[in-house]
């Protein structure tokens, strides 16, 4: 937001709390819809009679349109009143979820997931942009903490617990039904709230070619990252061709955007801010940590510890309390104590690293109590990390490129999450196979301990009525299952360690990037001041230029304007 716009924003009374509450409730609809497949996968496959290939399109059909919605939302905001856009997207989301709850037709469900994904991406970008644009800047830390409760905390902790309970007590259709009242409540509150007319930005031209290219890129990469592990990546020609097509589309999109000179979906002025560049890079790492850990913990609980969906969903619920608490603490430090947002990032990274290292010691005998300390520490770390990078990314953007920055940042976070989950799934699959081979090679009948274990299991089965031959075969089969289970535990522990090592490697790289960007920004600012200061010297050669006039120019509005521009480029801190 420009200095004049900021002054007008401070002098204008901000809308009431209804607008923020309505936006947070709207983001809850997206949080529930985006995670519906995480625990309900088996139930939906059973009711729709879908093959794994067919079911995959329910996931791809949501994520890819959501990413496209991130990129298209700034253009929609320039054509439609932002409040109306949020209300429309929320009602479309609620309607699509209501229809999805009433049908088991796979083709219709895929179409509805496409609608849900695009609506969810649009309302997330528009909602966050409206909060930044219509409320005073010094209130943003607390407001963005509340927004993160719906957009980040809910899908990571609250939604899985709700869905697990609904799956065990009702059915997967009730997950979609639960979105309808939330959508209606959000739309009602937004209708009652003051209309933020000032949040409407300048009208942007629609770039059909750019949107088509970026949509192709996002669709190809979504399929590759979500299905690559299942098809052993480039061993399957389909994955290789889609990866090539996505890369080609990305390069064509970037080239087309350079030719379009800022009139397309990608606003290059965003990268003039070193803070946004840094936060955009961090978004990939943060997305990998958030989505990767949110994938690992419930998967480990269900596949290894044999938790029910309800227990697996509730496993992450207590961490949501600390997640919210960390968001509010970070908001207090930044808004009241005026701590720079970057100060809490190292604490968040360190807590996530320690939490993942603690989870890497889990065994097949672990329970919720054994894992809870690490899960709570993870929630605390995510809270300190996500609010800080949000404030770093957006606080220096102006009203014209803010929505584009939010869309691009969310796209990076989602793609980082896709890459993180894909990498962890591949790591687990490969390590399970390798561990089975290594353990199986040492579990042979010639080993005394193995022979004793088989004999004890055979005797136990015979005592339950099985004949000796069948009991011997069953004992061997059970021992094989034990080997596979232990191999899976080791693979998950390796994956937990991988998330911790991600930050060990990424942290110094990110620090180096931050230092480099800051030095480049200072050099650019110094060069700009020198160029502006040289302007009076050029005027001195003009005929009739008096020394007094030269001094007037040197101390006049031109130099003062340059100082204001330099001040606007300083690291933002709320006042």
C-alpha cells in the first residue's frame, strides 16, 4: 500500500469484527473440503467403486483448480467487489459440497471437486487481501493470526479430528454436509459486515494466454507430484511426459509474461521487494514441513499403530491449541512489543526440527502419550513460523500487487507441500522394500532365535485348534508380517528424520539468501539516491540557472521524495 493510501486507511474507520469473522469462517469451508480425502479415502473408494487411478482425479481435480484460483483471484478482484467475490465463492463452495454429499457418481464428484478447488483458492486469496487492504497496518499481526487459524491451523489440526469422528460415527458424506452450515454462516456475516469498497484495486486486463499456460503448468505438476511415487516416477512414460510438458509450459509462461510487461497473472514488481522474495522461497520449505508432517503423523498412526480414524484425527488436535497460542504470542510480540517479524522464524524452525527428531524415535509400541510432546512442540513451531513469514511477505506490498503476491505465495506453499509429501511417500516406499530385504535376509530358519520364535508361535496356534502343518505355515506368515511391520516403522522414522534434516540443510541456505537479498536491496537503494542526487548537477548546465535555483532543487521535493521512497523500503515494523 502506498504512503497516501496508508494515510487514508488510518484516517478511515476500519470495518467491524463481522468482516474478519466471516472471512475466517469462509476459510474453514476450504479447510474441511481440502482435507476430506486424507482420512475418508477408503470409505469413498468403497462407496464409489473407484479404482486407484479414477480416485486420484478427486485429489488432482481439487488441488490443480485451487492453484489456478490462486493465480486468477487478483484479476477477479479487479472486476468484482471483493466482499461479493468472497460471498459468491463461499456459497459456491457450500453448494458444491451439498451436492457432493448427495451423490456417489465418480464423474460428478470430480466435477464438484474442481468447482470446490477453484472456489477455495479464490476465497483464500481474496479474504487475506481484503484484511490487509481495509484494516490499519498496525493491526495486521493480530488479524493475520486470526486468518491463519482458519487457513492453516484448521486444515492441519481441527479438520482431521472432525472428519475422523464423522467417519466413525456417520459416513464420509457428513464431512461434505458439515461444510454447508459453515458456508451459510460465513455468507450471512459477510452480508452484515461493512462493504470494503476501497479494497477494489485497479482494473486488470485478462491474459488468456498466460492463464492457459500457467494452468497447464499447475495441472501437469499436480499430477506428477501427487502420482509420481505411485508410478515409480520417471519409470512410467506418462509421468515423464507430463513433467516435460509442465516444464515447457512454465518456461513458455515466464517468457510470455516478460513480453506482456506486467499485464498478465505474474506481477514482476513483487520481486522488487527483498522481503517478499525471501518469504516466497521460505514458503516452499514451510509448505513441505506443514503438509509433510501432517501427512506423516496420521499415516503412521493408522498404518503402524492401528489407530481408528477418530483417534488419528484427534492425535493432532491438541497441537492446534499450541499452534493458535504461538500465533497469538507472535502477534503480540510484533504488534505490541514491536519485535521484527523475522525474529521468531529461527525459533519456529528449531522447534519443528526438534519435534521431528523426537518423532523419529517412535516404535510399533508407541501410543498417543509417547508422541504427544513432539506433536505439541510441532504445533508451537508452526505458529511462530507461519505468522512471521506472512508479515514478512506482504507488509511492504502496495495495494496494486498485494493480491498477486498473496496468490503467488500460496501457490509456492501448496507446491512445496506437494513436493514434500511426494518425497516422503517415495522415501517410505523405497525404505520399506529395502528394510524388508535386509531384515528378511537375517530372519531365516537357521537362526536359533528365529527357530524358537516360530516354534512358540506354532505351539500357540496348535493350542487354539489348528493342525501342525497349518499352524507352521500360519506362524511363518505371522513372522513375515512382523518383519514387514518393523520395516515400516523404520521407514517412517527415517521420514521423520528427513523432515528434520530438511531444516538443517535449508536453514543456512535461507540465512544466506536473506543476507544476499538485503545487501542487494541496500545497493539498489544507494544507487537510486545517487542517481537522484545527480539530477541538480545536470540542471546546472541549463542556461539561466542561478546558484540559488540549484540549491533549491538539491534541497527540494525531489530529494525529499527519494528519502520517502527509501523509508518505504525499510523493513516494516508496526507503529
